C-alpha cells in the first residue's frame, strides 16, 4: 500500500495515523484464531466465559501473529521515518483486555512514552497497533495524546519535560486527575499546550485497521467497558542500533 499526502501530513502533525483495513482479512483471522486457541488452552476463555486470572501476561510465539506485520506495512514505516526501521522486540506483543465493566473515561494515570525524550526533532521510532478484532469506542483501545510528539521540542517541553508541561497546563492537567466532570469532553476535543494542538484519541476501529504512532507520543492503557475483549497486537520499530 502507498501512503497519500494526507496520511503523511496527518502522521507528522498528530504523531498518529489511523489506516483502515490495512491488514488482509485472512491474516487478521489467523492471528485471532491463534490468540483464541492459546486462551482456550490456558483455560482463560472457556465456552465464551473469561477467567481473567488465567489470561497470560505474555503470549507464546505464533507465526500467525508475526505475519500481521507484513512487508507492505513495514514499507509505510520506512517511508514515514525516512530510513529503515527494525522491530525492537523479537515478537509482536498481544494487547488483550477482557470485558471489565464500569464506566469509561480518559485515563488519569499510566501516561507514558516508551523512549527517552529525543534531543533533536525527528522520528525516533514508530509503534504499530494492529486491531485483530473490532474495537468499539470505550472498548479498551489504547489512548494517545495526538500531537504530543511536538511538545518535546517546544520551549516548555524541552525545558522541563512533556509530563511537566502537561501538568502545568490548566486543561491538560486533567490527564492526571480523576476529578472534574468535564474532563472527558475537554480532553477528547482539541486543546492547546505551548502552541501545540493536542487531543486524546482512542484507538478504536475495525479488525484489520492499524494505528501508526510516533513513539514520542504520550499514551496509556484504557478500560474496556464493552462486553467484548479488546484484541490488538503491537510492535515497536526503531532505527538500527537503538532500543
Ligand atoms: O493498550 C495498552 O494496553 C497499553 C499499550 C501501551 O502502553 C504500550 O504498548 O506501550
């Protein structure tokens, strides 16, 4: 697949790009089957019922999971980064959240980046999130603060770090506090910190969709309030010699 100008612009502006139906259906189905059979074998999913304590922290190696990250997808990463990127982990990681109930909100903890703040402005890595099943809004999809990659290189971000810059802003501070009834509405709409437009985005969509995330983007795990498990795969890609 080829990226269009709009895709490139979206990725560079927001640090996050949603590509719909990128992964061929047969690969997604094979990956889902591999995950479900491992869950069944471990007794974590029996006749449609979840035994959460038996959900593994890490899944075994399955060729069906590897093959989701096919050459067409890797070519997109190289194109965006302007250089070859290599997988940081030997195998993709399964992100699985059984139904948790309760009410969904923008997380107020767990915000992080997986790389040290880069000294120079430029892509230091891309994380791929592949949806292996449909993920409805509020269904546990990872949440990201789109635009936050650019905060690292603003005056306030470079001086005291991105977390500090966000905590010091009256709107963005709601990312770190459960209080305030309006926080969900405010954070899911665009807001500005240090001249950079930010917005909390939930990675929801259909099976086969992919989100590409600049690894400078701050992100967090979210609650799955639906009745269906959240099933995603992730892999981080870095320039050779990093990670
Ligand atoms: O959605 C999740 O479970 C969290 C994913 C995450 O934070 C990561 O892969 O770095």
